[in-house]
C-alpha cells in the first residue's frame, strides 16, 4: 500500500499507538488481529506484566497531570514508557514502519505520556519523518509541553472555526488561531476528526454546506497544517458504528459512489482548496473584507483570493485583490467551468450564493 500510494504521489502517515495496549471491550483476554492470544498485561513475545505502569486504575482526576500520564485511559493497559525496554520496543516498531516508506506519524494519546518519554521514543526514529501528536489541551496539560518533539493537534482551533461558521459569523476570523499555547507552525488543525465527529461535534459532514465552508476556510487561511477528514456514514445517533464491512467482519473496499462512504475530501469546495493551499503557501493574509456578519473575503498576497458566504442572501460585489491581472478559474466549481477576470487594478466582480465559496489562485488559469 505504501509503495502504491507513493507512486501516485501520496504519502502515508501512521496513527501510532504508543501509550497503551488492550482494554475496553477486551479487558480480560482475547485474540489479536494477527491471531495471537493475549491477556491484559501479558502479550506473548512483546510485553509482560513488568512492562506496564504501577497505576492500574482508570483516570479519575483529570486535573492531576501525574494521574493523566500514568494511570489507565479507558482501562487500557498503560505501558511504562519510562522503561528502556518499552522505549526501545516502541522505537523499533516505528522504524519498521519507516523502513516501509511511511512519511510520518500521528502519535495517539501523546497527552497520556510524559513529554520526555515521547521524546526518547522518537529520538531513535530513523529518516526525515513528520510527527504530530494528539494533545487535547486542558488546565492540567498544555500542548506547548510537546512542541519540541513535533507538531500538536489544535483542538481549540476546531472549536473556534467551527463555532464561527456554524453561527454564521465570519467577521472575526481574520486573525484566526487556535490554542494560545501554540504558534501556527506548531499546530495541526482540522474542522473535525475521527473523535470529535462522534463526541460533542460542532460541525461534521452531517451539516452539509456549512461543513464545506468551514473546511474551505481552513484550507484558505494560513494558520496551522490542515487535516481534511474523509469518513463513512455512521447514521443518526449511531456513534459507535464501524465502517462498512464484509460478512467476515473485514472493512469493505472504499467506494465513494456508495452512500455508505462519505468521502468529504472529494467535495469540490474542499478538493479545489487543496491546490489553493499549496499555491498560496508562505503568503500572509491581505485585502481582508467582511460585512460584519457571515460574509468575508481575503487574499493570500499575490497568490490567491477567496470569498465565503454563510448568510441567507447571495453575496454580490466587486472585490479588491493583490492578484496579477488575468483570467482565473474558480477552483471550488470544478475544473475551469467558471472563470473570473481580474483587472489591472486588482478587482473582479462576482456573485457567491448562500453557503458558497469562490477561490482563485495563480496556478489555476484557463
């Protein structure tokens, strides 16, 4: 899979679970996906009882950093990541993956390990890999404690952006950021992810066009490294539903034409903005405009310009940009079906419908 994707220009990042082994749903014993039997705290050929932490109770006091990092998350057997054998085993696992050609890792539940333990594990990883760590910020643990290791997931950004778009108030998003503890170059940002989609979501694919507007805004705005969700339909209120599966329980092949697969990444308002993000990389925000409510527009220097409308009325007007004069394709419309002429004074005229997005950039011309 890694090789096939590399040939298509797609890098693979592995969601690396380093903090824990089995727990909820298999707290006693079971059989792993490769057929090996196990009991909690006993995993033949890998870990035994002494390789797990002394605190074998589930986390109760989330205001205590020591408990959050050393006790069990959802009854999952918590590895003693301060031990050299455990660290070496985890580093070896990651190096097996880099040998396969993976480009980097999302470190799952990094918050539940001391930063020095995560740093020790990652220090032995070979190759030039990109690392971003899951740290849900709270009063006890700050994401800034992990930035010396790699980027950190910015949950505050998701709440701020999704909340503003959901409320139809884009006027305050010019200086959009996330956690006060992170800089943009340290943050991995998203509208939703596989956890927030199921628990206390602000926006998900179920919100239709509003979700697309939020995702497009994220890709247009320079803050952070954006992560686009692509998922499957989990039904109304069925938050524990797994992906479409075959009769033997294995996940079915992804078919984006099948309604069971949502495939948000193919929505044109999102897909077209990926190219916008690349074309405008390194450029700050220019030519900001808003109407004080749900309509806003901004440029990315002389590289791109985007318009967003979250109001009930269409947005019709003339927009001032820093783009060179010329004809540009609206990348949110698909291909080059809709074009706009930017004049010598940097202006163009357009009408953007309710819940609509328009985006032009210098690498998308007829």
